[in-house]
C-alpha cells in the first residue's frame, strides 16, 4: 500500500514537472482579465435580477 502511494506521488511529480505545459505571462494575464470581466458581468446580472425581484415583491407586499 505504501509503495503504491510513493509511486503515485513520484508519477504525479513527474507529470507536473515535465509533461504539463504551463501558460506564459501573456496567456495568464489574458485569462485573468477574461475571468474578471465575466465575473463583473455575472455580478451585474445578479444585481439587476435582485433589484427587479425586490421591486416586484414590494409592489405585491407593500410596507405597512
């Protein structure tokens, strides 16, 4: 059991160190900007939906 675990760790390290292609700085920056813009767009959509839902609920159930 321990031998299998050690073999797994060695193979995992070998794959990460030698077989994996890591993005360069330009690709990483581009990807980060895409994620940031997508997150902002989703946040705006959720805010708009929340505002509409609040308006509808206040119209249906007016404050006393």
